[in-house]
């Protein structure tokens, strides 16, 4: 066997530590699978004294020096965040190194530039671990489904919010209480904003949409609503109509208002989905992604979306792939943005709403409410009215309509005299 | 864009027809994704007059001539069966063509020789469509999980038997009745042997085990039981203990009787699995494969396991991959058999049994039965005894023990005076 392939590791936290351990433990297996031994050339960290488990001669604070070292072949980046990760990866690519990254924020913001740089340098840029942790998902989208036309990708891609919503459903707790529990158990970070407000899921949605539709999509293109406004009432209302509430990342082909079939919509928001939908039973910290393709039909991928070991598994899978490419002297498939589809605004995106209202229980109220939907061009799929004395509850599920028409309808309902309160508004996905 | 890549298609039945149609419909997309146009050079069929939908100038009965034509770059084989598929693929590989096949029987019998030939010729041999139809599964095993250690692969990989078992559970029908319904609806072939007796699943299990464990496994190495002996009683008993009956293909690492951790067991048989297991809700003609890996943890892949379009999606995904490799002048990763693990016999494989008995309801019977298990070194996990007058029902679920010990125990129970009848024996999988 010829010379080892030398790997530079950027970052040595939970994921980096697991990568380093697995690289050592599986050294012989990796060599057999790649055809060359893999050797760690160095580990860049901010504070070398915090890493007693790493051989001292490997540790360095000079990340830039490490990724441009002539003997380094491959760079693994598990620092996260935009800078210095971006500069380091561009430097590595510029120096002819293939790169494996787990950095969703960076890929969602600057994937096009990074891919362009990698393409120009003839090196690989792989990032399976950036979306849905251990679940093989990006490779299937980039490669297995490369001969098919994707219609939709719908995923539960954030374990923290999924845990919180699962607990709300199980216990009837409100968002605040469930978040406090998740924080205490370590499922939510001290500052949960990135998860709870949907930033993490939006970055992943951008990456998924870019690969699924061969169209550059950045995190800024993604419509985003988090789960902090989801109430115990929303969760209870969902159960009443045979649904459960999930935070979904949805990437789909949509026709524009002009009927042109050249658009995509990419969005992250909580939604009610039927309990019979394969995604409904994905609980706790698990992730799952449901894919609809023209020829393949419906597919689902399920597994652990986070954690040191699962994420390290995805990183090492990529490392084997780029190492094999290095050995065979080729680069793997890059990304393609050839389709250049239009990213539609949320206002133009067709969605369905569930709306629960407290109304006065007197003649004409349903007609007035129904008229408001019709006036906005929104067709009603189901209505349930429960009278209880002077007041009544109206539960309405609409057909698909442009999101702007639906939100305008709800805004008008809130102003109507006959409507005492709009008690729950949530989008509905996955209904036939 | 330079010259087209030329594809020879072998076979033009349901799958081949779908491949041909998608190649035409998606011609521009495929060109953008590959970087070269793909053109059909010819379609080899037995009876050209049966294919009015194919341009006459493409049709040929000379398959060997087609696959060795100098202008052909890639060969897609969707004939199925061992011969002439094997000779044709070897001829194609020998002539320097990369090959995409959907042929599970051939890959399960002769994968090692085909891979060796492809490796020697420096061409690709891809066969995603051979296992679980449209579900991206072989690429994730070969590539995404290449940095991990697989412990188990458990799949529902045959839609016909899954449909039959689903219907038995839903309607209480026996096997014969459910098979007749499946045949009438076109879910079962006129000769259902390959599906019902587990041959189809065993071929897929061999392919999965080979990739998962880097060890050559052929269909002949796979222990195989079909579903024709599954009775309505078995299905009812499963429901009583919170389980459902599925035909499973199971590939797993097992330690030998000597404790050496260098073995694999590969088997296909019906089994009870808990209704809470992710595989339990996979109904009808769907396939799903559950994977357990050291670092990644639990993963599941779900989708359509058969049908022209889904299978064609997998074929085209492979076609794009081998075409990209051709454009970049490289070959993708081959298979590796470096691990060379020992394939254990079924007798040595640890399994768990469910056993239901009709016994005389008198003192000492449970003790006698329990003694028989203990005498064979089998530990009992749960017992339920229901008396009804003179007779009683005993339902026993064991812990794991070598399959030989379990089957020997059951054989002895059948001979015991106190046991009036052994009413149901099925293995149990997926219990904690």
C-alpha cells in the first residue's frame, strides 16, 4: 500500500472528538475500504490545553497553516459557523485539498461559492453530516435520485423542536414548559434560538432544495417560522382532527401565479400532519425526511439527526468517499444549479390552513365566516361546528390556496364582530 | 458538449420500457446532470415485433453484438435471471463498458466474479435496483456508511409476501386465501414460488450482507423459509402478544459458538415483530430496510420495492453515476470482500422463538414444559398460561439461544404426552 492519505481536522468538540476516535479505532477497516491508510496530520483547536485526549504533537492553533500544509490531502471541518470556517475551507480548496464539512450554516449561505471553488480546483466538497446527522440523505439526493424528477422533500430535520413538540403532545404542556424540560435534559441549548426559531431547519432546507432541484437556494430564500408560538391549544386541536404538530422543512416544486411550472417553494414552519403520515410517528430526537419523486414515488429516510457519533458516521462516510476519489484520481459529482428555478415567495406558495374560531352561536355566523373565505378565493375542505350555549367553536380546514390569501382571510376573521377569538391557526400538510 | 454517451438496453419489459421512456423524457435534465448527452444505441429484445413503441432501428435480437459494439459506452441489463444475462454482462465488461443491472438473482449468485471482472476492466458495476426497487439502499451501504461498522440489516424486501401477510392480518384470512387475492390483483405472479418461498428475498439478503459486511455472501449461503406455512393462527397469536408477522431478510454480525466475533448470519424467514417497531407499519407492497450501525445508530429506508417506474428510477440513478464516472475518467467504488467473515449456519445463529401450545390443564405440565426448554439451554422470557377446562394454552417467548437449541426444544415438545398440540411456532425479532 502506498503512502498514507493525510487528514487535517478542524475542530475537536463533540463531533470532532468522535471523528478522531473512529479514525483511530477503524484504522484497518478504513484502509481496506479506501485502498490507502488514512492518517491524522493535525487537529486545529483554539485551546490545545483543553484536549488532553489528543496527542500533543497533532494539536495546533494555526488552522490556516494546517489546511495549506503540502502533505495534507483531505480537510475535515467540524467547527461550524461562517467564519473562520469559510476562509479555512476556501484556503484548503485553493491548496488542492478535498473537503468534508458538517457545516450547515456555511453551506446554506455560501454553498454556491464553495462548490464553484471546489469545481475549479478539481477537488471534492462533501457535507452529508450537515443535514439530518447520520441519515444518508444528500448522497441519495445527489446520486441515487439523479435520474428522477423530485417533486417534494418534507423533513423533520431538527431534533430539539421535534422533542419539544413530542412532549407537548404527550403531556399537554405549553411551549415554555416543554422547552424548559428540553433544556434541563440537554436536548435544547442554553440559547435555543437557532433551533426553536427555525434557523437550523431553514439552513438544512436550503441545502436540501439546492440539491433536490438543481437550483441555488440560500437560507435567506427560505420562509421561516419557529415553534415558540405553538400553543397547547394548537396541539390539542391537531389531535381532534387526527393530526399531530411537527416543525417541517418543506422544499417543493410549485407553479407560479402565471401558471409557469418553473418554481420552487422552500419553507420551515410548524404544521399539522395526519397521524397516519409516516412522518407523524417520528418522535423525540429522531429526524426523518420524506421524498416524493416522479418515478420513484414516495421514499422516507429515518435516523438520528444529531449527536457526536451519528454525525461522525456521516463525516467518515464522506471521508471514505473523498479518499477513494483521491486514490482513483477523480473528483465526485459536484452540485449543479443548471435548472435555475425561481424561488417563490411564501405569499405565492399554495398551502392549507386549519383555523379554529370561537364564535357567537347565532344564525348567520357560519355563512358570514364562510363568505370571508370565499371572498379571498379560498375553498373550504371541512367544517366542524360545536355549539355550547351562547358560543360555538368552528373548526375549518381549507383546500390549498396561496398562503397570502389564507393569511389575509385569517386577518379579516380576527376583525369580525361575530368572531370572539381565533384560537388556533396552523398550516396543514400531508392530507390527501 | 462533446459526443453523446451511448447506452445499450438489454430487455424491454416493464422496467426496460420505463427506463427507455424516462431516458427520452428527461433527456435534457440528464445531459445537464451528467455533462454529456445520453443516447440509446440499441435495445436488445427477443421479439422485436412485440415492441411497437420502440423505434425499429434501435431494436435488435443480437444482444451480444449490441453490448460489444465499439460505440456503446454503457450497458443497462433488465432481463433478469442467470443466463444469458451473465454472459452478456461479462462480454460487456470485457469490452470496457460500464454496467448497470437490476438483476438480483445474478448478483446474488455471481457478484464476486462480476465485480472481479469489472475491477479488472476498470469499469463500473452498479445494481441499486436489484434490492428494494426505488429505495436508495446499496449506495448508502457502499458509500454513506463506509466509515461505520454495521451490526444488522433487517429488511422487508419482498412486496408480494408483505402484501399477503398484511392482508392476513387485516382480514384473518389464511395463507391460501390471501395468496389467491394477491394473484387476482396482480401482486403475485402466476407462479409465486420465487416470492412466497423466499428465494427473491434470499437473493437480496445475500447482496445486502455482501455490501454491509465486506464479505462475499451468495444466495446459497442464506438460510431461507418462506411464508406458505404461516397460518391464520400464527397471525392471531402475534397480535395477542403485540406483534405482527413479517417476512424478514436479516443480515447480522454474530459471534460463533467459540465466542469469536468474526461471523455473520444471513437468513430469510417469517417472524413476529412488535407493532411498535418501525418495520411493523410497513404495509402492502412497500419495502423498508432497518439498519443498525455502531456510530450512526438506527436508520430506516422506506419506499416502493417494485414496479416499472420505481425500479427505473433506481436504474437511471445508477446510469447517471456510471455516466459521470465515464465523463470524469474514473470508476466508482467497487465492492470489497476484505473482511472475509465466516457465514454461520442457521443452527449456530442466535434467535428467539414464540411457541404456543395446547396442553392438558393439570399440575406439573408447566414445570415439564419449562424443564424441556432449560434442558436445551434455552431461557424463557415470558409465559402466559390460560386454562379453559381440561385444556390450557401456553404461550412462551424465549430469550436468544442458538436456533438449533430452539428447534430441538420444539421437536421434543411435539413428542410430549402433556402437549396436545404445538399450535404456533415463529421466530421473534426486534424485541428489546
